C-alpha cells in the first residue's frame, strides 16, 4: 500500500529552459534559524532568516559550466529515500582572497542557495549543510585554458532542494559580494 498517491500529471513542456547556474550564495551553517514555507506548498520556501539577527549570504558568480544534480537514493530493502545534492562549481581566475575563502568553505558545512539560468532559486543543504568533497586549484597549461577553481559540494537531505519564491530580498537580509 503506498504512503502517498500521485496527484498530478505532466505535459510535455515548451523548449524555453536552459541549463547552467548564474550564481551561488553561501550562508554559514548556523546562521539560518528561521524559515517560512509557503502556506500552500511545503516544498517552497518564502523567507529565510535568523531569530533577531541578519543572515549574510555570500554571493559567488560562477562559470556557465556549473551545475546542481540531485540523485535520488532509494532503498526498498531499508524502506528509505534520501536526496544526494551535488553542486559542481567552476570559477575562473585565481586570487589570494579566493584561496582563503575556499579553504574556509572546505572547513565548513554551508547552506547554499543556487540561482540557475532560468531564475529559479533552490536551497541545497537546508538541514544538513553541504560539504566540499572535491576540487581543484588549476593554472591551466595552454594560454586559453582555465586558470581558477573547481569545487564539488555534496549534501544529503530527506527532501530535494526546496524552491524559493517571493521577493529575492526577503530570502535573506544582506547580500555580501566578494572582491
């Protein structure tokens, strides 16, 4: 007997969607202490915040080749379902400031808001945070090669990354852009 019943079908969509990520916003793990879900859809977050204080989100513009993949990890034997969230980032150009921040990212477990090329916002690592599990600091070989950073962040959650809706400014109070 199923736990939930399917309630919607899906029509073939228009060809007006594109792949890729515009930017990611890192929020320190302990900073999200309050969030509001949509009153009509608990898969949608309307606001992120903190009790009595501001939440800082650190914006990273990323290369078009960046992606968010969510792998469904289901086990009939164990009766479990989880969602592995894998964020692969490509960030051209090396700097000493970025080296320091990427080292700090690797030490922590940030929440990550992902803004895709279709203007969708997703919160990856909402409950458990995301971990840097791989990456490179690369100079390239040929003059036209990338000199920069690649990072892979992985998270495991009970639910897929939530969509965010509403006014972007209401999701978090400050948007801190790096150098």
